[in-house]
């Protein structure tokens, strides 16, 4: 990835990662990005679902939405993705921390043209629930018209990861205080079938695969 | 909360919540906010830990950090918090969705004065791990100097929540396709003691309480 002054990690620089595989891995494990733009003279940050395919991040939304109509003008944007992966408990308040994985991006979006929209929507679907696209009814003309997709190139992007235990001051080690990590994990719970569903319907492959992925 | 044009939910307006208890609840269940500012002429979004006490959100960081030094100038900011709480599977690709809880804020920060810094840091600590502050060594003069805290009033703030099952087109109900929700939950896994710790040391109350909170 392109390493620029603004995309270079300043605090705890050892935690910065600039290689595409590390960045893709974090993006692929998460669902929501927080997109920041300048809107009517002030910053606006909106959380929204995304998908990744290759070196492109896709955001979709209602054709009339505030965020999407601004992004299609290719205005400058920044976005971030982050997940807490653990609470880090030290012997001093100061050295308490979080374990996390995060990605920060700078760039601009472009409107995906009609001819590529179906593929881009599939990319978002595949990101969220691999294989689901093949199982369901595809978007019709009216639905496609109601939706716009913004493509954002993954160029000026940084990942930052903290893992492992607390880094206490050596002088604090003698304090009789518990220190360590409380790991945080995201799990899928048992699926809840829609109330209108035939009771004997089996779970689709896309759903059973999700549970293998997470466990 | 103050409902302004920019803080009013436009897409799916029924999902918007403007009352303080709903907003506080979501903030209290999450740890990371994504702060957006204008920096050197372009948007910058940075994920960071926060705490809430009363009607104030607190962000802390190294005194020299880019985000903190900008925020103490009371520049306009926006921030968002979001968690995915479920995958919503419909019979059509179009009606797939996420269940989520999110908060979006507009405003500006102010530097917490020295006299109030300790209380503000306690608020961040209490937010993350209630009761931990009382157990550990408090910040000393050097540590306090290395840290700044920014207070952001919770005034122009909106929550948005989606829950429940898919909303399929009635015409799609006859398709023999599974539809429903895959709930997503964040759990604390078994704590990992620091390798330097006395093996017989019991877990502190702050940690055992966390597990009761989450289960």
C-alpha cells in the first residue's frame, strides 16, 4: 500500500501494518466501516456496511441517501474499521489498554456504472455471507435502480493491531495485583428462522458455513 | 437530545432514537468510537477508545497525538459507534440486511483541565471495566502529564437501531428459500493471566463481574 505521511502510524509505530494481505484479512473479518466526509462545512461520520473484492472496497445504499450522493461526487473521504479483541489489564491504570484490529483509509469513491453494479452488489453479499448470492432471488430492474454502489480503491490504507498482554512498569510487578487479558470474541448464535417459513426447511449451505468459519 | 437536520435519520426514519437513555445504553455497551475531523484539508477518521459519564463522552490519548492535539482546539467533529448484532437473510438479495446498533454525534471537544483529569480518566476506566480503577495503581504525575483527555458533550446525537427479521416482498414468500436471522454476539472468553503473575492469584472482582455482565 502507498505509505504517506498521513497514513503512517505515529503512536506505537510497531503496530502499523502496510501490506495488502494483513489489511485484507482485517477488512474481511469485519462488516461495518465508518465513513467520514466534509458535509455542509462540517465533518460527518456515518457507519455503513461494506464489502471487499480484490483491491476495492464497495459501499452500497439507497440511490437518494445523503452519504451515497456525496460519495459519487468523488469528494475526499477517510474511513475506519475497528474491532476490540481483548481488554488488557495492567497493574497500573496507565498501562491498561485494548487489544484491537483496525484499518484506516484515505481516498475517494466513484460511482459503479450500471454495467458493473450487479457484480459489485455480489461482492458486498459475498463479503457478508459467502455463497448466499447463488441461493437467492437476484435484484430486479426496479431494485437495481433504487441502489447505488460506490467503489473505493484500497491504496492509501493502514492497519493497526495490538495483541498480547499488558506492558507494566517493572516497578509495578511486585504489586499483588492481577494482570492479564480478557479476550473478546464475536460469535454467531443459533439462527432464528423467519416466522413465515415452512418448519421443515433445512438451513442453507451459506448459513451452516458461517458457523464453521467462526468456530 | 437536540434534533437538528443533520442529526435526523433520513433512511428508515423509524429506526432513529433521540432519547438519552437509548443513546447511553448503546454507548455503554461499546468501546470504540470513530472520530472524524478535517485535518490538513481532508477528512481523517480515527478509531479510539472512549468512556461515558453522564452527558459527556471522554477520549484520552498521548498528549502529543495528532487526534488529541487537534481536538483540544475545539474544531468541529463527528463521531460514530456501531455494532453488528445480526445478519438478516431474506429471500431476495435486495432485502438482505444487518441488525445493528449505532450512534452518530456532531459537536466539538474541549480539553479537560488538569484539576478534572483524574476523574475523567476514571470515567474512561469505569466505562471499560467497572470497578477496575479502585483495584490498581493510580496515575502518577509523569503519567498524567503524558496523557490528555478530551470531553465531548452529548448534545447533537442520534441512535439508529435495526432488529428483527427480514422484510421480504410478499411475492417472494412462496420461494422455497430459507430466511431469518443469524444473531451476532460479543463474548468475553476465559481470562489469560500475565506470565509474570503468581499462579495462585485469584481473579479480581472487576474481572469476574465482567462475565456476569456479558452472560
